[in-house]
């Protein structure tokens, strides 16, 4: 990736989107020291204090169908997990579809945005936030968020994690592009899935249900066996999934 470093931005996703509109190349990336308006999924804010985490977005122009592009979020989660493991030794688990958790708290989040025409992807922006050296979180996040520093007790070089991420992403992305789905990656992904074979609560527009999580399929959908024994397919975006005892 060709990485551009910024001191302060509103959101690295916004910066890279603007660069995409101006014709930036595939695999251009932006990293900022601080974000003043970091965004999370479902319209939430993303806490992005100065110099303590990795606030990074990159641009992809894959020649795939729009339905496949959302799977890039899973590809990214795998690469982030690998980078964290290589640099820190910590074995983060993946909370479907793309949160990385350590000891039950979130250490990394991913926000994927796409511009597409009917049947073809114009571009995809993937934003990734990793809480690396954050020493303290705002009160309202303390139960659900953590950092590598808080879990492992020492600080890490953000640059090293970015380099490992870049390397890991290239490998997983190549696999993804071969099939335009997750068939070559899903077994590995399922091995990292928090709550694999455990009871989960699916919270959807109709209230929700509980069932046993049995991992993702080739499309990155979560397969959940409900109380009647029927296998349900859960698509991201529409729902959130919780363990029955809390956030993970
Ligand atoms: C989530 O879990 O809700 C997704 C969080 C994504 C945060 C990253 S930080 C870099 C990029 N810029 C943003 O504004 N958001 C993403």
C-alpha cells in the first residue's frame, strides 16, 4: 500500500473517499495521528485520541460484484488479527463480522463503505481503528473497549503493526480475489470466531432470537441454528450478535 500520513483529519474514511473521487489508485492508504470525527458502524462515533491508536483507511478498486465487496470487511479483520498476533503475540478473537476482541473487550473495529453502480464496484473504502497504546477510555466505553496496552501491559510501535497489516492483507486479499468469496478463507476465519458453537442472541428488527453460532459460509454470513433446529443465515448490517452473557 502507498500510505499517506496526516497529523489531524476529521475521519480517514472521508479523506480517502475524497482521494478516490479525485482518481487515487487502488491500495492508496491514509493514516492519521488523530481524528476529530472518527466514525464507527451504525452511525456511532469512534473514539480516536491523538497518537494512541491506528486510525487508517485504504482504497480498493476490486473488479468484483457489489455483493462480494462487503466481504472485504472480513478479509480486513483477518489481516488485523494476524498483524496484532505477529507484533504482540496476543490472540484476538473475531466477533462476527469484524470486531476484534481481547478478553471480552473490543480492540479493533472496521468500517467499510462502498460506491457502486448496478453490478459493478466503483470503489471500496475500508477504515480500521486499532486501540494500541490507549491508556484510558471514556466512561461509557470502559466496559466494552480495550487496547493492546491495557491488555498486555506494554506499549507497541504502531508503525510495525501497520506494516504487518499491509503484508497480511495482501495475502488474504489475493485469496479472496481468486474466488470473489470467502471459500478459501472461511475455515481459518471460523477458527478465530468468538462464540463458535456457543449460544448467541441475534438482535434484529423483529426483536431477535437465540441459537448456536456455527460459523460463516462462503459469503461471510453467520450460520445460526435456532431453537427449532433450523439453520438461519444472518447477514451483517441488519443485525447485531451478542453472546448471551454480554458484549462478546
Ligand atoms: C466500528 O467498529 O464501529 C468501526 C470503527 C472504525 C474506525 C475506523 S478509525 C479509521 C477509520 N476512520 C473512521 O472515521 N472510522 C474508521
